[in-house]
């Protein structure tokens, strides 16, 4: 019985090194129960019974391991099958995104000449000029870099279909029109947006701050009008920002972080507030305007009164005979 117990303890120790403790305890319990049944037999039969018990329990442990692996593979396969339609639709939307971008812009220098659709092989859009994917074998756009490509036309609203894109660089082109307000609400993961050196006009969309990961926003050298959305100042990750050389007006919001300097607001004559000149107090400005109007009115009244006085004086002067 002592040899049997030693064998049991030795096997438990070795087995616990190779398997998880729960499985080792299960094996030990099973082997102990079978060995007790074997202890009632004769010596030779006892040894054979112990060997057979060892084999049965070992094979049971092996079958449990195989069953766990089969269950793991089955569960992963089910999850993949469930996610496959979603991933397929997402990849198709990225292809539609690029197709609409090409169709909405003129390309006089043929930079987009290798944007040929219809291949539908894995990762074929990743070889397009200026397009970078999350993985080389997946049609999932990570960033679009078409800066300095001479593209012409209104801002391509179809880029909102690249919903997992992190960077959009269209600087140095000839983009016109306004920025569609619904475009950027569909790009929640955008980190970098560079639309500088174009001919974009209109107001800066107020929903730009909704992109919570945005840390670079460059809108300089355009023709934007209106005021700077106050929500931009509270963007937690915004580190680089520029609206220089536009036609913006009104007070500059108080930015709490980032590299926001004087040069970020250059050549906007009607902007005021830090880091530019302070905005004039509204009451003081109204008082100055009212004083100027009163002075002008007083001058006109005085001029009219003087003219009437001179005219009457001349009429009252006696005539010479």
C-alpha cells in the first residue's frame, strides 16, 4: 500500500507540472478511487489493475484536453461566422468610400490612375496611390494621404464611408465649397485632419469636436468665415491646430491644451482674444459708437443752425437806397 501511495503522489506531482491544478486533482481523485478497488485483489492482479487504472485515467485526461481544444475551435469558428458579414460590409463600405472619392474629384495629374476597381481580391485597394490599410491583406482603410496631388472639386463627402480611418490628408489641392457637417460625425476614430492650402469656404462645422481622438486639425490657408466653434477649445486630445489665413471673426475660444500659438490665427483681421489683441468690451464699443453718432448729429444740427442764422441776418440787413 505504501508503494501504491508513493506512486500516486509522484504522479500527482508530475502531472501538476504539466497540467492545470484542477485537472491534476481530478486525475488524482479518479486514480485513487480505482486504486482502492484494485487493492482488494491479489498482488499480481493488483499491479495489473493499477496499470490499467493509470491508463484509463490518463486517457480520460487526454480526451478532456482534446475536448477542450475542439470546443475552443468551435466557439472561435462560430464567433468568426457571426462577425464575417459585419466585416464584409465594413470592407465594402471602404471600397465605396474610395470609389466615391475618385468620382467626386478631378485628377488632372493622374495620381489616381491606379485606383482601378472590380478586382475584389484581398487587400487590392491597399496598393492604391495614397491609401494605407490596417493590414496588407484586408480592404480596410487606415489613412488617405493625397496631399499636393492637384485634385479639384468640392470636398468629397464620400470619405465618411471610411469609418475606421485615422488620418485624412488633402492639403495642397484645389478643394472648394463647404465642409459637409454630417461627414465628420461618421469618422469617430479620426486622429489627423489636414485640409490646409485649399479654397474651402463657409463656416467650420461645429461637430468637429465630436471626434474625440482628434489631435491634429489644420484648416489654414482657406476661405473659412464665421467664428471658431467654442467646442474645439475643450477637445481633450487636440495638440496641433491652425486656422491661419482665413476670414474668421469674433473671439478666440480659450484652448486648454496643445500647441496653440499666435501663428495658429495669423491673417484673420476680425479675430480677437488671446493670443491676439483683447476683444473690445461690448458696452465700451457701444458707447463709442453712440458718442460718434451724437457728435455727427450735433455737427449737422450746428451746421444747419449756423446756415439758418446767417440767412436770417442777411435778410434783416437794411438795403441801401
